[in-house]
């Protein structure tokens, strides 16, 4: 297998699949990203040296840079098209696990963990130890963090979280609405599909919410992505639900088995690539007929934590540069966030 990724081609699929190799910690191992073509034929694999636990939250920005996260080790990585791996150590040292990109080049990071304890019934089964962020007395605050293109912190949103089954999960998956004004998110394994108003900095009513006792298995939400028509495609463990702006499920696509938690859409929005955390399988789903048209086994169970699809580089950054040349901007000092944790923030 290759030690680096091949040049990105339109339609390539990138999957974060850590090679678990620690018998005392079922989240620890050698981080790796597997590169497939659009038909899930393997092209290359990149082994990561900066991570210690599950690598996930994969996404690709307009510059063609692949983002990856190890929330356990507080690591944010950028893998550039030329193969260079950059550690974004100017960002706050928090348990970030995924990213959304705004049209203006700014980006939003979701804080994976919240609180300072695990529910006892879950803690008794866990085989990993969650760390407090450096200098803190808790795992995190489960907030959404907004950054300028250069990494300067713009705002920290005090988002509500549900905690999931373990009580410690913050924003584990989210999707920025097409208009960029709101964000939908969840605490995975929890029964709330939450929303936040980014313009007015306020929590919105849940898009969907279920309260126990449940009829049948517990209601759970996992990864999500907005389709080109504006509906939110959200994984429910054993299916994909299409949810409209009114919170109505307008369609469901069943999937074989349970554990489907990660999703990414093809550039044209016609296909969804979904990953099973339990089995390590990736499936390609044709959204029109709702059928699986391709699948591949990564060979590693309980470690698949991220999928991204390369849709090609955007021309938007080039246009902004040309505009800037016509009218030079005034020089300014670029402020950067530090690795020192922010203290004194309001907690939910």
C-alpha cells in the first residue's frame, strides 16, 4: 500500500479508518485515510503520524484541502493536494471532530465532547479514557466555534447538546444550511435533531425530537448532509431519512444492518456514501431509486469515523484574489487563536 495519497480526482472518496491496535483502548491505533475512486476501488492509503485515536470528521474545502480530526488527541489536520500534512495547532485545544465551510471562506468546528462525566451504565462498558482539554476541568462544552479563513476565532456559540447515550457527546455531526444562516446538528445516539441560528446567536426549536418511552428501538440521530434540493439527509443507524425545513420526514431509505453513522454526498448530489461504524463497510447509495449500487469493506470494525468526497476545486477563491488586486486592502495584523483554552465561558 502507498504511504501517501494519489492526486485528487473528481469523485474520489476518502475514508477515515483507524487501525485499532491497543488491547486496552478500543479507540486507539494507527490513524489512516483510505482513498477510493467514485466506484470504491482503492487507490491509496495515507498513514498519519500525529494522531493517536479514531480519525474522522473528513471534509474537503474549496481549496481542495482534506480536513481530518482526532478529537481524543485534540488534533486538527489539513492534507493538502500536494501531499503536505499540516497540523492546525493555532486553533484552540478542544475536542473538535468535524468542520463545515461557509461561502465566505470561514469555517465552523463542532466540539465533540461536553461535561465532565460519563453515565455509569456506559462507563462500565467503555474501553477508552476521555481526557479533559488542557488546563480544563471537563471534556468540553459541546459548542460550535466559528473561525475566519486565517484561523482567527470569530465567535463561540453556546449550543445546546443532548449528550447521547453516554451523556458526554456534544456536537458530533452537523450540516450548515444552504443559506448559511442556520446549522443542524446532533449528539449522536441521542433523540434530538437540533438547530442553531448563526445570525442571531440563538438556539432554535429542534427540527425533530423524540422523547422516551419509545415505540420500538430508541430513536437516534447520526451524521447528516444537505441535499441539493435543501432537504436534510440524516442517518438514523439503519436508514437515511430525508427531513424538510418543517421537520417532516418526507422519505426514508433503508440500509442493511445497524451502525450507519457517517455520510457524504457526491458532487452532483445523486449519490450518498455512507459508512458503518460497526462493520467498517462503505456503501454507495443512488438517492433517486434509493438503492445500494456499490460497497467496499475496509477490513476494520468499530473505527470508520469519516467520509469525504472530492468534488473538484472551487473557482471562488481565485475570483476573490482578482478582486483584491483591483483594490488593495489595508494592511492589518493577523490575529490568531492560541492553544490556551478559553476559560469562563457560560456552560449549559
